[in-house]
C-alpha cells in the first residue's frame, strides 16, 4: 500500500521540530485483510501520534456480559485520524472493505526516560463503524480480537466429528436395570366354542400386540392360539396341548397385569373358572365365574396384578376351565379387556462410548470460529465436595453408535451450559477462560477512591437481578417408551419461587442446552447399532449429553466409569448423573440467587417427584433451598470520579473498588463505565454494591 510506505518514511513532528516527546504515542500495526478462513497482515508499526485529532481524547467503555468478567472494551478517538493517517485508513478500507483489519496501539511515555514508551492498550479497529469525510476518518476500536470472533460466530452451529476431539479413554457404560414390557390383546370379543359333556379347558386367542424390550432379552413372547381340550390339556385325540403366551429363557420374576370380564351364555354343571397356569398344569391363580340364577349365564370380572417367579423354560398361559352339562356349543364373550401387560427387569449389553472433555470441545470451537488462529480456551474447574467426579460430554450419535458420529453445537450453547453450571467467562489476552462465577467478584480490594475523587453518587435498584422465580435444569423430553421407565426420570426442570413480589414478573431461566437424563441415555442404547443405522434420522441425533464419571485416577483401567457414589433411587431404578440434578444446579448458582433472596421455595418439577437421593448428606431434593452468600446487593452505585485514577487491568478488574462519599464508606464491583485513555478527564463508573 502506497499510503503505508508514506507513513513508514514519515518523520513525526516532535522529531522534526526537536521538541519534548508527547506523553502518549499512537501507532497503527498489523494491517491488511482478515477473513475467518485466511488473513494477510503487514506487521510494520506506523507512528500516527501527530496525525490524530484527539479532541476529547480516547474514551473507552467497558462492560460485563450478564454476570461475566469485565470483557468488553470499546472506544473511539473523538477527533479521528487526519492527513496521511486518514489516507491510509481510507485506502485500507477501499481495498478490503469489510475484511479490512488494523490494530491500534497506545503507549504511555516513561516519567524518567522520556524517549521510552510502555504499551498500555491494544485495540482492533472495527471497520464496520468507519466514517470517511474530506478531512478525517473516525472509527471505533475493540480491545479483544477473540471477543470479536465470538460475537460474530458465537451462534453458528458447527458439525464437529466426534473422532476429532474424543478422548482416548472411553466410557464403559454398564447398563441400568430397567423395566421391560410386553402386551397382548384378545383377537375376538366373542368365541363360539364346540363343547362336549364333561370338563374342558379353552384357550382364548390372545394376540401379541407389542413389546418394548432390550435387544439381548431372549424370553419368548408369542400369540396364544385358540384351542379347546380336556382338563390338563388333552384334546379329543388324547394329545397333550400346552399353549402359552410367554416362555422364560432364564430365571426371572415377572409381573402380569390385566383387567377383563368374561361371560359364558350357559350355567353349566358347575361354575367356570379363569385360570392363570404355569407349564400348562400348575394353576397360579384362579378366578371363579359367578352364576346368575335368573339368566342362563355366568361371568367373571378379573383385576389381575400378579408377581410370578419363573425358571428357565417355564411357560404362562390363560385358560377358561368349564364343566359342561351338555355337548351343545356355547358362546364365550370377552366383554372388556385392558391390555394384558407383562413386565420384568433387565439390563442391556454394556457399551463403550466416546466421551469428550469440555475443554477440548471449547478449544475446538475457538479454533473453528477463528480458523485456527492463535487463540485458546480454558476452564478453571471448582474443586467441590464431590471431588471424585468430573464432567464429560457425549454426542447422541455416539450413544447410538452411528458411524462418523457428529456433535452439533455452537459456542453460545457451550457458554449457556457453563452458565447453568455456575460458570462465567472472561478474556485473558488471546484466551477465553471460564471460571466459577464467584471468582469474577473477588474480595481483594484493587482500587480505593478518596472522597475528593468521587462526585454525584446515585444509588439505584438493579432490576436485572431482582428475580421473582427461577426455572433451572433441562428441557422436558418426549420419550418413546410409553412412560414405562421414563416416567421415573428426575433430571428435568425444577421451579422455585424467590419470595420477591413485584408488579413485573422476572423469571430467571437457567435451562441447559445439553441433556443429563440417564434414562434417556439408556433408551438410546435400546436399538442395536444396525437398527440405528437403518433409522437415518432420529429426533435426538443432535442432542448432547453431560455425564458425570469418576475421575481418571479413581478407578483402574483404560475406561471411564459412571460416577455412582451419589445416586438417585426413582421408581426402583438406580439413576446415575444424580449430581447433575436441578437441585445441585441450584446449589451451584446459590450466590446468584442470594442477590434477591435467602431461600428458594420449591414449587414443582416437570419430571418424577418421588425420587430419593442416596450417598449425600440429605436424601431430599424436592425441597426449599437455603441460600448462603450473595455476589452483591440488588442495587448499584453510579458516580463520577477523577481522571487522575488508573483503573485496574487484567484479572484485577474483577476485584473490589472502595470509595468514600459524604463521610460514608462504600464498596462494590465494576459493572460498567467509561474512561479516557489519553486524558485525565472525569470517568463515569457503575458498581454492583457490596455490603
């Protein structure tokens, strides 16, 4: 670029005029174009100190994104760039348009060594804000390139192959013991039976209507065919007939339930009986018919709910036993019949499933958003009381064991998930760092202002954090198992009331974009990999699950194991992922809720509400939650301060600021404000109040 060559050769005025160097030096560097997929930058540093109309100086604004660390610093040199600097920025923009890129550096002169400068700020010029007229260029600047990338691409959904980020260790999933279900219905509601004089067994035609069982269950479920025979199963030819609807493959305890009403249009020699038989001979349960004295009928109403222990090869059958007093045919009517359902417990075949470390996923997202540039991500995990465990992520396609499993996710999904867990982010140089929320509001005093440095204090309510109620947890799921097991899932959404009453409802919604339902995980395993591949589309394919495993050194071997030192018992099912229950999420966000209340009042859940917690200090989760501690008070301090002060930088900016006003002491955390980097002009600050 010709204008860059001109600027590089240009001699600054203070050197030409041999005068004292300016207090502040301004330079342009790393200019050229930058796209997500490529960049070409010139690294020459061009001194433009005397080509800037500073006007009122370089005002920089800073802010938090929600409850994050101070992360946004934007500014503008009020007067703009003139002369050769204006020509340079104009040519840069005309050449590359929206892809133009340039950094602005601000140096502060040393108080002793007058020709030595220290870099105090680096900003990236935002060419989407450029304004060019005949005399000058004005343009805004931002201090974090990574922040810019994330703001522009944070909502973009990326398809990330699991193989690119999966750990070498896998999750050894030893399956849960879940209910299995098989159902039957009668084929005909009326049966014309050819009778004979004497005792008879009649097998009604009971049709196998459906099953919801694991792929490794080998019990036999079948339609019970219609047949009649003598008592004990001998037909007219003397052959043994042993029909059945269920045959056990191994020792198992089953529960059989049905409700029905049978009617026979003849009284008979003695009352008929409905029999539940094992192996065609042993009567497990019998229900005698009631003989009506006026009408020539007999009937029985049955409400069966039997627990039956069976050994290998044992069978079950349903039989009507009838003692005829004539050989004439008779009519058997099934007046009503609710599905005959047989349930039992079974575990699926163990699976090894790819898992992803959250920090590896974070760095992959950063690389995709920045096209592999020198940026990174990091998570500072809190060592809490459940220190044996750690979180991993799983793609639904990995659970289904599909080839080339993919994770469908955006950075904003990841950020929202961390927020539900009680973490916030900040930017440190070229790194985005997630920390426990409390670390963004440190108790260390980083700045103290005297009474002479503070003016025009305004105290006002912080309406953003005056929550009337809280919804926390996970989206309610629609399962395909008819509620057989999923009705006992606990990791849904919990609702709490804060006790705060106002005219305007302010609901805090902390709903994770990821799932944590263990029953949902197991149900995805019910299909074989072959069946999953045949079903190319599944409503859960894009889902991501969080999983709590034992830390790698807690158990030997090359696999992770489900953390079960703390678990939930729900409807007879032992559930893992207990520490991801909304109750624990509420505890993780306690200091946020403490801004407005000292207790969360439990109101309800979208899921099962009779589970009990095991292995923890309390077994109750559907309870009010006492709150201990708060981030800050529900109001802010808004005031002006002297331009002579220097605001903290780096991580210190999240510490306490103390000040004195009208003989009273105050303190709080920086929320937002404006400062002038070039001039010692008045600064406007807003602090979250801390008592």
